[in-house]
């Protein structure tokens, strides 16, 4: 694949005696929107944490931007955005203060202007000075997305990005992802929401029982949508 | 250094808005001092002699409550991942949080000292020396306390594990030296007269800061 930003090679991860990832191979190219589907307990969140360097793999290799993630974690982290179940926000701080703080850590130039622009982007500019503890789940998720892409990352990892979002916010998130990928940002989103997930995908895969059991390019996404349940069933032990 | 200052400012802002830590410290130190005051009043003891252990036990146990939430809150709110993902060294996170705890604890100690002097009939012939010992002891306390707070935040029952891990380390290092030096200062010794204790406290502070700085990356990776 040309211009690969992420590659996982034969990644294994266990917690105690429970093997969660069993030889995952995965790659995402620049500007691609890869949506990884899977049932609960398939290992999706663990895989995303391994790819984000939050959890080391037991074996296998993760390459970010062509280099081993283990060798240059600070460089790689500066080029990654990550949004997990938890939007990583300080409840006692306002929306603007949260973005300015993370902008500071990422060395974002002209932080205040960039933070304000991102708040407009996710439709929270009218709540910029309100504390996050007063926000709904969906608003926190939108602010979490703004935090994740604040530093214009080249790769964005999303864990169940639609959780807590209403229909309008889901559409807005989809539009933002498509727009950013058009500018070269790669997305890897994991979800069990087949319909929403595949709506924005340019490539899709299925993770079941700790392995990638199916991959589809853009032309095969409709087939994946219709066969998803049977793919998962066949892969289950 | 800019990340350290950003983390310091964030910590102080969160702390001032949360106030749970500050309120818990103030209430606990008041209760500890009142407990000593009323229980010892039965025996009419020599307060000048007992003053140093009373003061440091109060600071020590109240202080644990001001240090503990710093890392635990990050784990509970899910912001720990945000810090670990940021392209800043874990040592910057440690230094920012440690400096914040130092600022907060120093301010709270001033309250403790004022209440202590109001509760107990104690003379402070060398106030400068007392302040110096308090400052040195607090730096060591906060340095190791921040590291152990980070360790305990990864554990189940972190509220219990923090004192279990922290007390043995601090009791035979910072607390003993601080109590010994403070006792001498309260009976008239100058800072020069307690230079051995002051040097020990400074050495503990340097060692604990270095340990925290070097180990925090492994601790935060859990």
C-alpha cells in the first residue's frame, strides 16, 4: 500500500491467561477511512490501545509512519489523535481551557485561535466557557473529538465514535471525518455499529476472536454490510 | 519546561475549582490538632517537647489527602490516557503535578501552623528556622508522595494503598529528620544548630525528586 501510516504485524496481546489479540495484521494508508467492525469482546479496544502505544503488545510489531512505534513514541504520538470511550477531558475546566491545555502539550501554534476554531467545528462555540461537567454525554464526545484532532494529526484512532451522539451530531462527525480524510488524514475507527461505521468507510474489516477475519475494499463494503452477521458467526469459536 | 508549566497551571486550576482536596485537608488537620489538644489536656504535658511530633503528624496525615487525588482523578476521569498520548515526557507530568502539590500543600501547611499555634501554648524562638525545616520536609514529602500516588492510582483500593506504601517510606526518612530538627528549633536551636537534619531533609528531597523523575514513565505505563 502506498504511503502507509499504520501497520500492525502479527500482534498478540494477552491479559493473564486470556488471549485477546491473536496475530492481528492490519494496515491503514494516508487519507484512508478504515472501519473495523466486531462484536463485544472481540478485542477492538485492546487493539486500538496497542496501536496508540497505550498498551504494549506481547509480540508482533506496530509501525507508525513507517517506523517502529517502540523506537520513537514521542514523535509518533505527536502525529496521532485518539478518541476512546472516555473523551479525556477535565470536568472542572471549560471546553476552551481543555483544548488550550492539550494544545499546549502538543505544541499547537496559536492555540487560542485553533481551539476556538475547533469548538466551532464541533458546534460547541456557544459553550466555550462552560465547564465540561455541565455537558451532556454527546457534547463531551464532540469536545473529545475536537481534542483528538486539535493538533491536525495524520492518523486518528476512534473507539466507538458514535456513542452518545444524536443523529445530527453523528452526521456532523461523519462529515468532519470525510473532510479531514480528503486532506490526507487517515482514520481507523472501531465500532459495532455496522450501519454508521460503513457509511463513512473507504475500507472495512471485521475483528472477531482476536483476529482480523475479513477485509473489504470500497467495492466490497456493501457485501460486508450484508454478510457481517454471518462472518462473525463463522469466526466465533 | 513549557509542558511542566502547563500541567502545573492545569492542576492548580482543577484544584481550586474542585476544592475537595483542600476542604478534606483543612478539616482533617483541624480534627487531628483538636484531638491532640483535648486528649493531651488531661495530662498537662510539656507542649514545647511534644509540639514537633504533633505538628508533623498533622501535616503528614493531612498532606496525604492533598497528594492522593492528583493521579487518582486522572485515572477516574479517563484523562490519564490523554496525558500519556501527548508527546511530552512522563517526567514533565510528574514535575508539573509535584509542583502543584507543593504549592497547595505549602499553603495548607500555613493554615496548620496557625491553628497549631492557636491550640497549643508553644513558643517559636526561631521562626525562620522552623519555616526552613517545614519547606525542606514538604519538598521531600511531596516528591515521594507524588510518585507513590502515581503508583497507587494504578492499584485497586488506591485510597488504602497510598498510606500503606507512603508511611513506611516517609516515616524513617522525612518525618524522623523533620521531627528531630523541629524539636530542636522549638527549644531554641538556630538553623545552623540543626544543619545535620536540614542537610538530611535536603538530601531526601533531591533523592526522592530524582527517583520520581526517573521512575514515573514506568509507573504511568502501569
